[in-house]
C-alpha cells in the first residue's frame, strides 16, 4: 500500500522522538549515579554495623536460667532443648543441658522477649555459616560465648548504612554507642 512521503516522515519522527526521549532519560539517570558512592560493600573486609535491636545469634547465661521452659513454650517451632532434674533438697529444678539448633531457628526473638530471668539475649553475630550443619547445634557452652565485636577489629572496616549516616549527621557524630563484648 502506498503511504505518502510526508505522513511516513511524520510517523518516523514522532516514533523516534519518543525513543530519543526515553534514551535521553536513561542516560541522564545513569549520569546522575556517577557521583554517588557504591552501595555494595566488600564483605569479608568491610562489614555494616548492625542496628541496635538486631536479632542475631542467641547468647545464653547458664547461671540465670531457672529451667522454667518458657522459651520452649513461646517458640513457634519448639526449638530450645531444656534438660533438667528436680532437686528435692532445694525444691527447685536444676538445669542440666540447654541447646538451640540454629539450623532450624527463625530468629524471631520470642524466647528472649518472654524469658523471666533475662538469661537469653540477642547478639550482633550473624555469621553462622559452616560446612557441617551439625555444627549449628549450639549447647550451653557454645551459647555462652560472646561474639567478638567488629568495632574492635582493626582489620575490618565498618560501614554505616546511608540512611543511618544521614540520621547521625543531624545528631552528634558519636551519639550511637556500640557494645564491645
């Protein structure tokens, strides 16, 4: 079918004009990102600072535990294993063994929130990767170890989140305290 030359040029120009506009917008967006810092971090050597209420690995204090098994009841997957025996002479439960399998744990924090004696707490540790999944089953000795804080390690550069750094610029520069374990 014959299309007049004028209509064909007009259609080509309007189509290309829209195409050039989209290409130009994409190019401007790309150029606007050239002055920004990279978002990614080099993980083993740079670590981001965890938020204050970060739910990491659970820390357990054996001496504070009264073997009430509240942690087992509030856990959505009945994860903590509490072994105890009743001591008749002191009329109390004696804790024998306490373990949590972090292969199954969903880090919901219910066990920490409802614990009456505050013997459980969440740490900043999030590196729980192992080659053997059985190593993720922590007993009371492994749970009682406190993680090494990344703030004290001079070989690791800590990176703050961009939104967190904006908040800190409004406040004083050292307003946030990081607990060294």
